[in-house]
């Protein structure tokens, strides 16, 4: 018979090879012979942790703690188990105890850093990752996680440096390529980002995040042919969606066309996010006699907005810790009639759940300005301005048109009052945009520079998180400089914490310039609510026609340009009419308040009618 050391070595070999049942059996045999064998307790707990049995792992480690309280691995294992049970404060204490016993315990340091990061304590996380890398300079995951923490702190240049250092250690690390691309995109360097996304997907063909990012990037450039964009989205479905299609898609629970419908909204953005400004008025105004509302929240860090939205739902399902199959099973168990995607290919989406067809009718709306490409999604809510005749050709979904615009906006309750026209006091017109910098493409820079050349002494205010870094500011100064615009005519401002403080920055703008071919949405609504007219250029596809949709619904067609020359001419003309701009500023908020754009009840009736049409069509098809 093998000795206990021999048996333990055999168990470790099985464990390292992934043969967990064999390893577990031997660990248990060891504990039968020696109930206080700390190594067996630790490793059996590790199997419990790997297989999702955190409480069982903690019980084993508590036994080990009683035997050897000075063993760092016991405290580390307890921290993992406590973290898995959601007991973050106790987990942190256990990590710290392990580190106190073993100061170079890089695994414990790394996981402590990740714990801080998950709690939004980025400074503490960054410091802990620094300690990890000082001990082990080749720890690739630490470079990756450090870069993400730095990015979340808007330290984009430092984040990029961390990702690049990680790539020097591991040149074929897919996540590092993708995350570096995310940072470059945030800095407005999309041309550098896209090849990195593509490299990440080539290295890891099932990398959903990288593939989503590639599709998202197609919306930022005007040069992509409609057919190529559509084909790219359909390819996503062929690679990731179709393989998940069920043998038996969900069917209607009954065939009553008028009964109360169960509507499920799926989103990672049910939190402080631009999506919340548009989903909240719909949730608040839904007719509960007509629909029963379920929200599937893929939200890792709930906030006050999350709690406010939760109060508006009939049923709230946190799904951030569930796998896609479990979420699909939950949707089926809830008997959802119509499942609504609010994310498309944006970050945190759950399109793989939709691919499993857990609801008989599936719809996409709001969070993504293009087709999803998924055969499993039946409809896309839009309007005839955002998607004019012919757009249906480039959609896998059937377009379901809302008669008074596809959006409804809830203005922030703490928005400051509209201020006077800045140029009335200074005599200098300030154009501006608060959109993310990926939308400020080289083509946009050239057109905005032409506007500045045509309006002597005018200034341009751009506000974005990346401008916290001097590198991003220099990059944009150089781009405008190449177009003949001196840096002293630019004001490149970082993000400002607090909604009221952010909105107050519109007091500095006389006219907002909508980027193209990817327009603003929330930023345009904010500008208009703060009395700042928005000048847009109507493009071919939905992403470039949101501005036209918003402005048409407000009767502001005069601010919609058909091409770049008309856009420059309109900006120049408007800048020369300060009394006109002042008049628009004084009346815009009241105009919005009266418009369908801010009519939650009216919008809810539109959407409910659309859901009912989709439902009746399904029943007709099922009966045929």
C-alpha cells in the first residue's frame, strides 16, 4: 500500500492533469487515514472551489486553519472561498493574513488586487498589481489587469503602457491585444485599434469580445460598404450564434393574441449609463395591464440607477454570475413572450443567450446602431428617419417602425438651468462635442477644422475621459494642427464627475457639432436639454441618422445637413447669427419637454403596440 506522501503525490498528479474525480478520491482516502492532513484539506478545498462548491471548500479550510493557522495557503484558500460566497470583507482579511505570513505570495497579492478592482477601489488595486509585478515581472495577467484598472481610472497612456509591457512577455496573448485596442479606441486612435482587435480574434477564434469590438468599429467609418458591414454581422452569427441554436426554440405558452404579455429586457447597462436615460421612461410608463416586465440585469456593480430601475420592474433577475445556458433556462422558466436585447454588440452583451432562442419573439432595440446579424432575433425597433426605405436590405431582423421616433429621453432631475448664450458675453463662438473620441475620426477633424477656418476666432471644446492624459491631448492638437488649427483654439477637457457638473459644461457651448458617420445620442439629448442646438450630418446608415431622427422629431430640420459642404456652411451661418442662437437656446428645453422625445407615456404606447403586432404575427404564423 502506498504511503501517505506517495498517495498525496499521486493525487497531485491527477489534479494537475485535470482528473479531478481521481484526485478527490485519493485526497479523501488520505483524510480517512489522517484527518488533520493540511495538504489534503487544502487541495480538496481547491477542487471544491474549482467546481463551484465554495461553502464546502471553506469548511475544509476551516478544519485546516485549526490544525495549522500559520500556513499561508490555508488563508489564501479561505480568501478564495469567502470571495466566492460574496463575503468580500472577510476575503480581504484572509488575503492580507496570507500576505503577512508570506510577503512574496504573488497569487494572494494578485487576487487581493482583483478584489479591490471589483469593488471600484482602483488606486488600491493599482498599488497591489505594482507589488505583484515587482516580485514577478513576467506575470502576464497582472499586466492585463493593471491595464484595465488604469483604464478605469482614465489613465489611458499608463494603461496602454501596461498592455504593451504584457505583450512583450506574451506576444500572442489575445486579451492584451484586445484591451490595448480598447484604450487606443478611447483615445480616438481607431485605425491603430482595429488591427489589434483582428489579431486578438485570430489568436482566439471564439473570442466574443474581440469579435464584437470589430463589428462596433465598422460603425465609425463612412468608407465601409453596406454589404460588407452586413456580411460581417452575419459572419458573427455563423460563428457564434448558429452553433447555439436549439433543436426546439421556445413556443408560445398560449395563442391568446390579447392577453397580458411577458416582456423581458436584457442589458448590462441597467446602471449609470446612457442606456438608462432611454429605458427608464419606458419602464416607468409601461401599462401593467398590457405587459408584465422582467429585467435581466447583467450588472456586476449595481448603483443608485440600478436600484431606481429595479423599482420600476415587476421582476428583477440579476444574471451577472450566471452562464449563458443558465440565463436562457431562466428566461424559459419565466415564460417570457418577447425578449428584448438592449445592447447589440456593445460591451457586456448577452447575444449568445438570444442565439439559444429562449423566447418565442426576440427583439433588439436601443443599445447598438446596426443589425445584430442574428437569425434568432426577429425584430429591430427603429423609425423611418433613422432607417429609411432600403435599410431593411441590410438587416437580419425585420424592421418594426415606431411612428414618432425610436427613442424616449428622461432628462436628468438635477440638470442645471439653461444659461445665457456664451458668445453674447464674449463675442467668440464656441463649437463643441462631448462624444467619445472614436467618433471624432480624421474625416470629422477635417470638417470641423474647415468650420473653424471659416469662423475666425471661434473655438472648439471637446470633452472626453481620454483628455485626462497629455498624450491624448497632444494627439488631437497635432491632428487639428495638420489641418491649420492652432492649439490655442482648442479646449480639450477631461470628464467631470457628477451629472450636474457635467451638464453645466454645456454653458460653455454655443453650438454642438454632431460627429459622423456615428452620431451622438445621449450627448445630443443632453445638449438640447441644456439649450444648445445640435448640428448633424445625415448619413446612410442608422448610426449616422440618429441626429436626423432626433431633430426631425423636434421640428429642427434646419439643423440637419445633407453633406459635408452643407454642414460647414450651416455651422458658419449659425455662428454669424448670435441673436438666432440665443433665441434657440431660450426655447429648446421647453420644446423638448413638449415633444414625443420626452413623452414617456406616449412612447410606451408605441412600443406596446409594436410588441402586440409582433406577437400577433407569430400567432398567425403558428396557426398557418
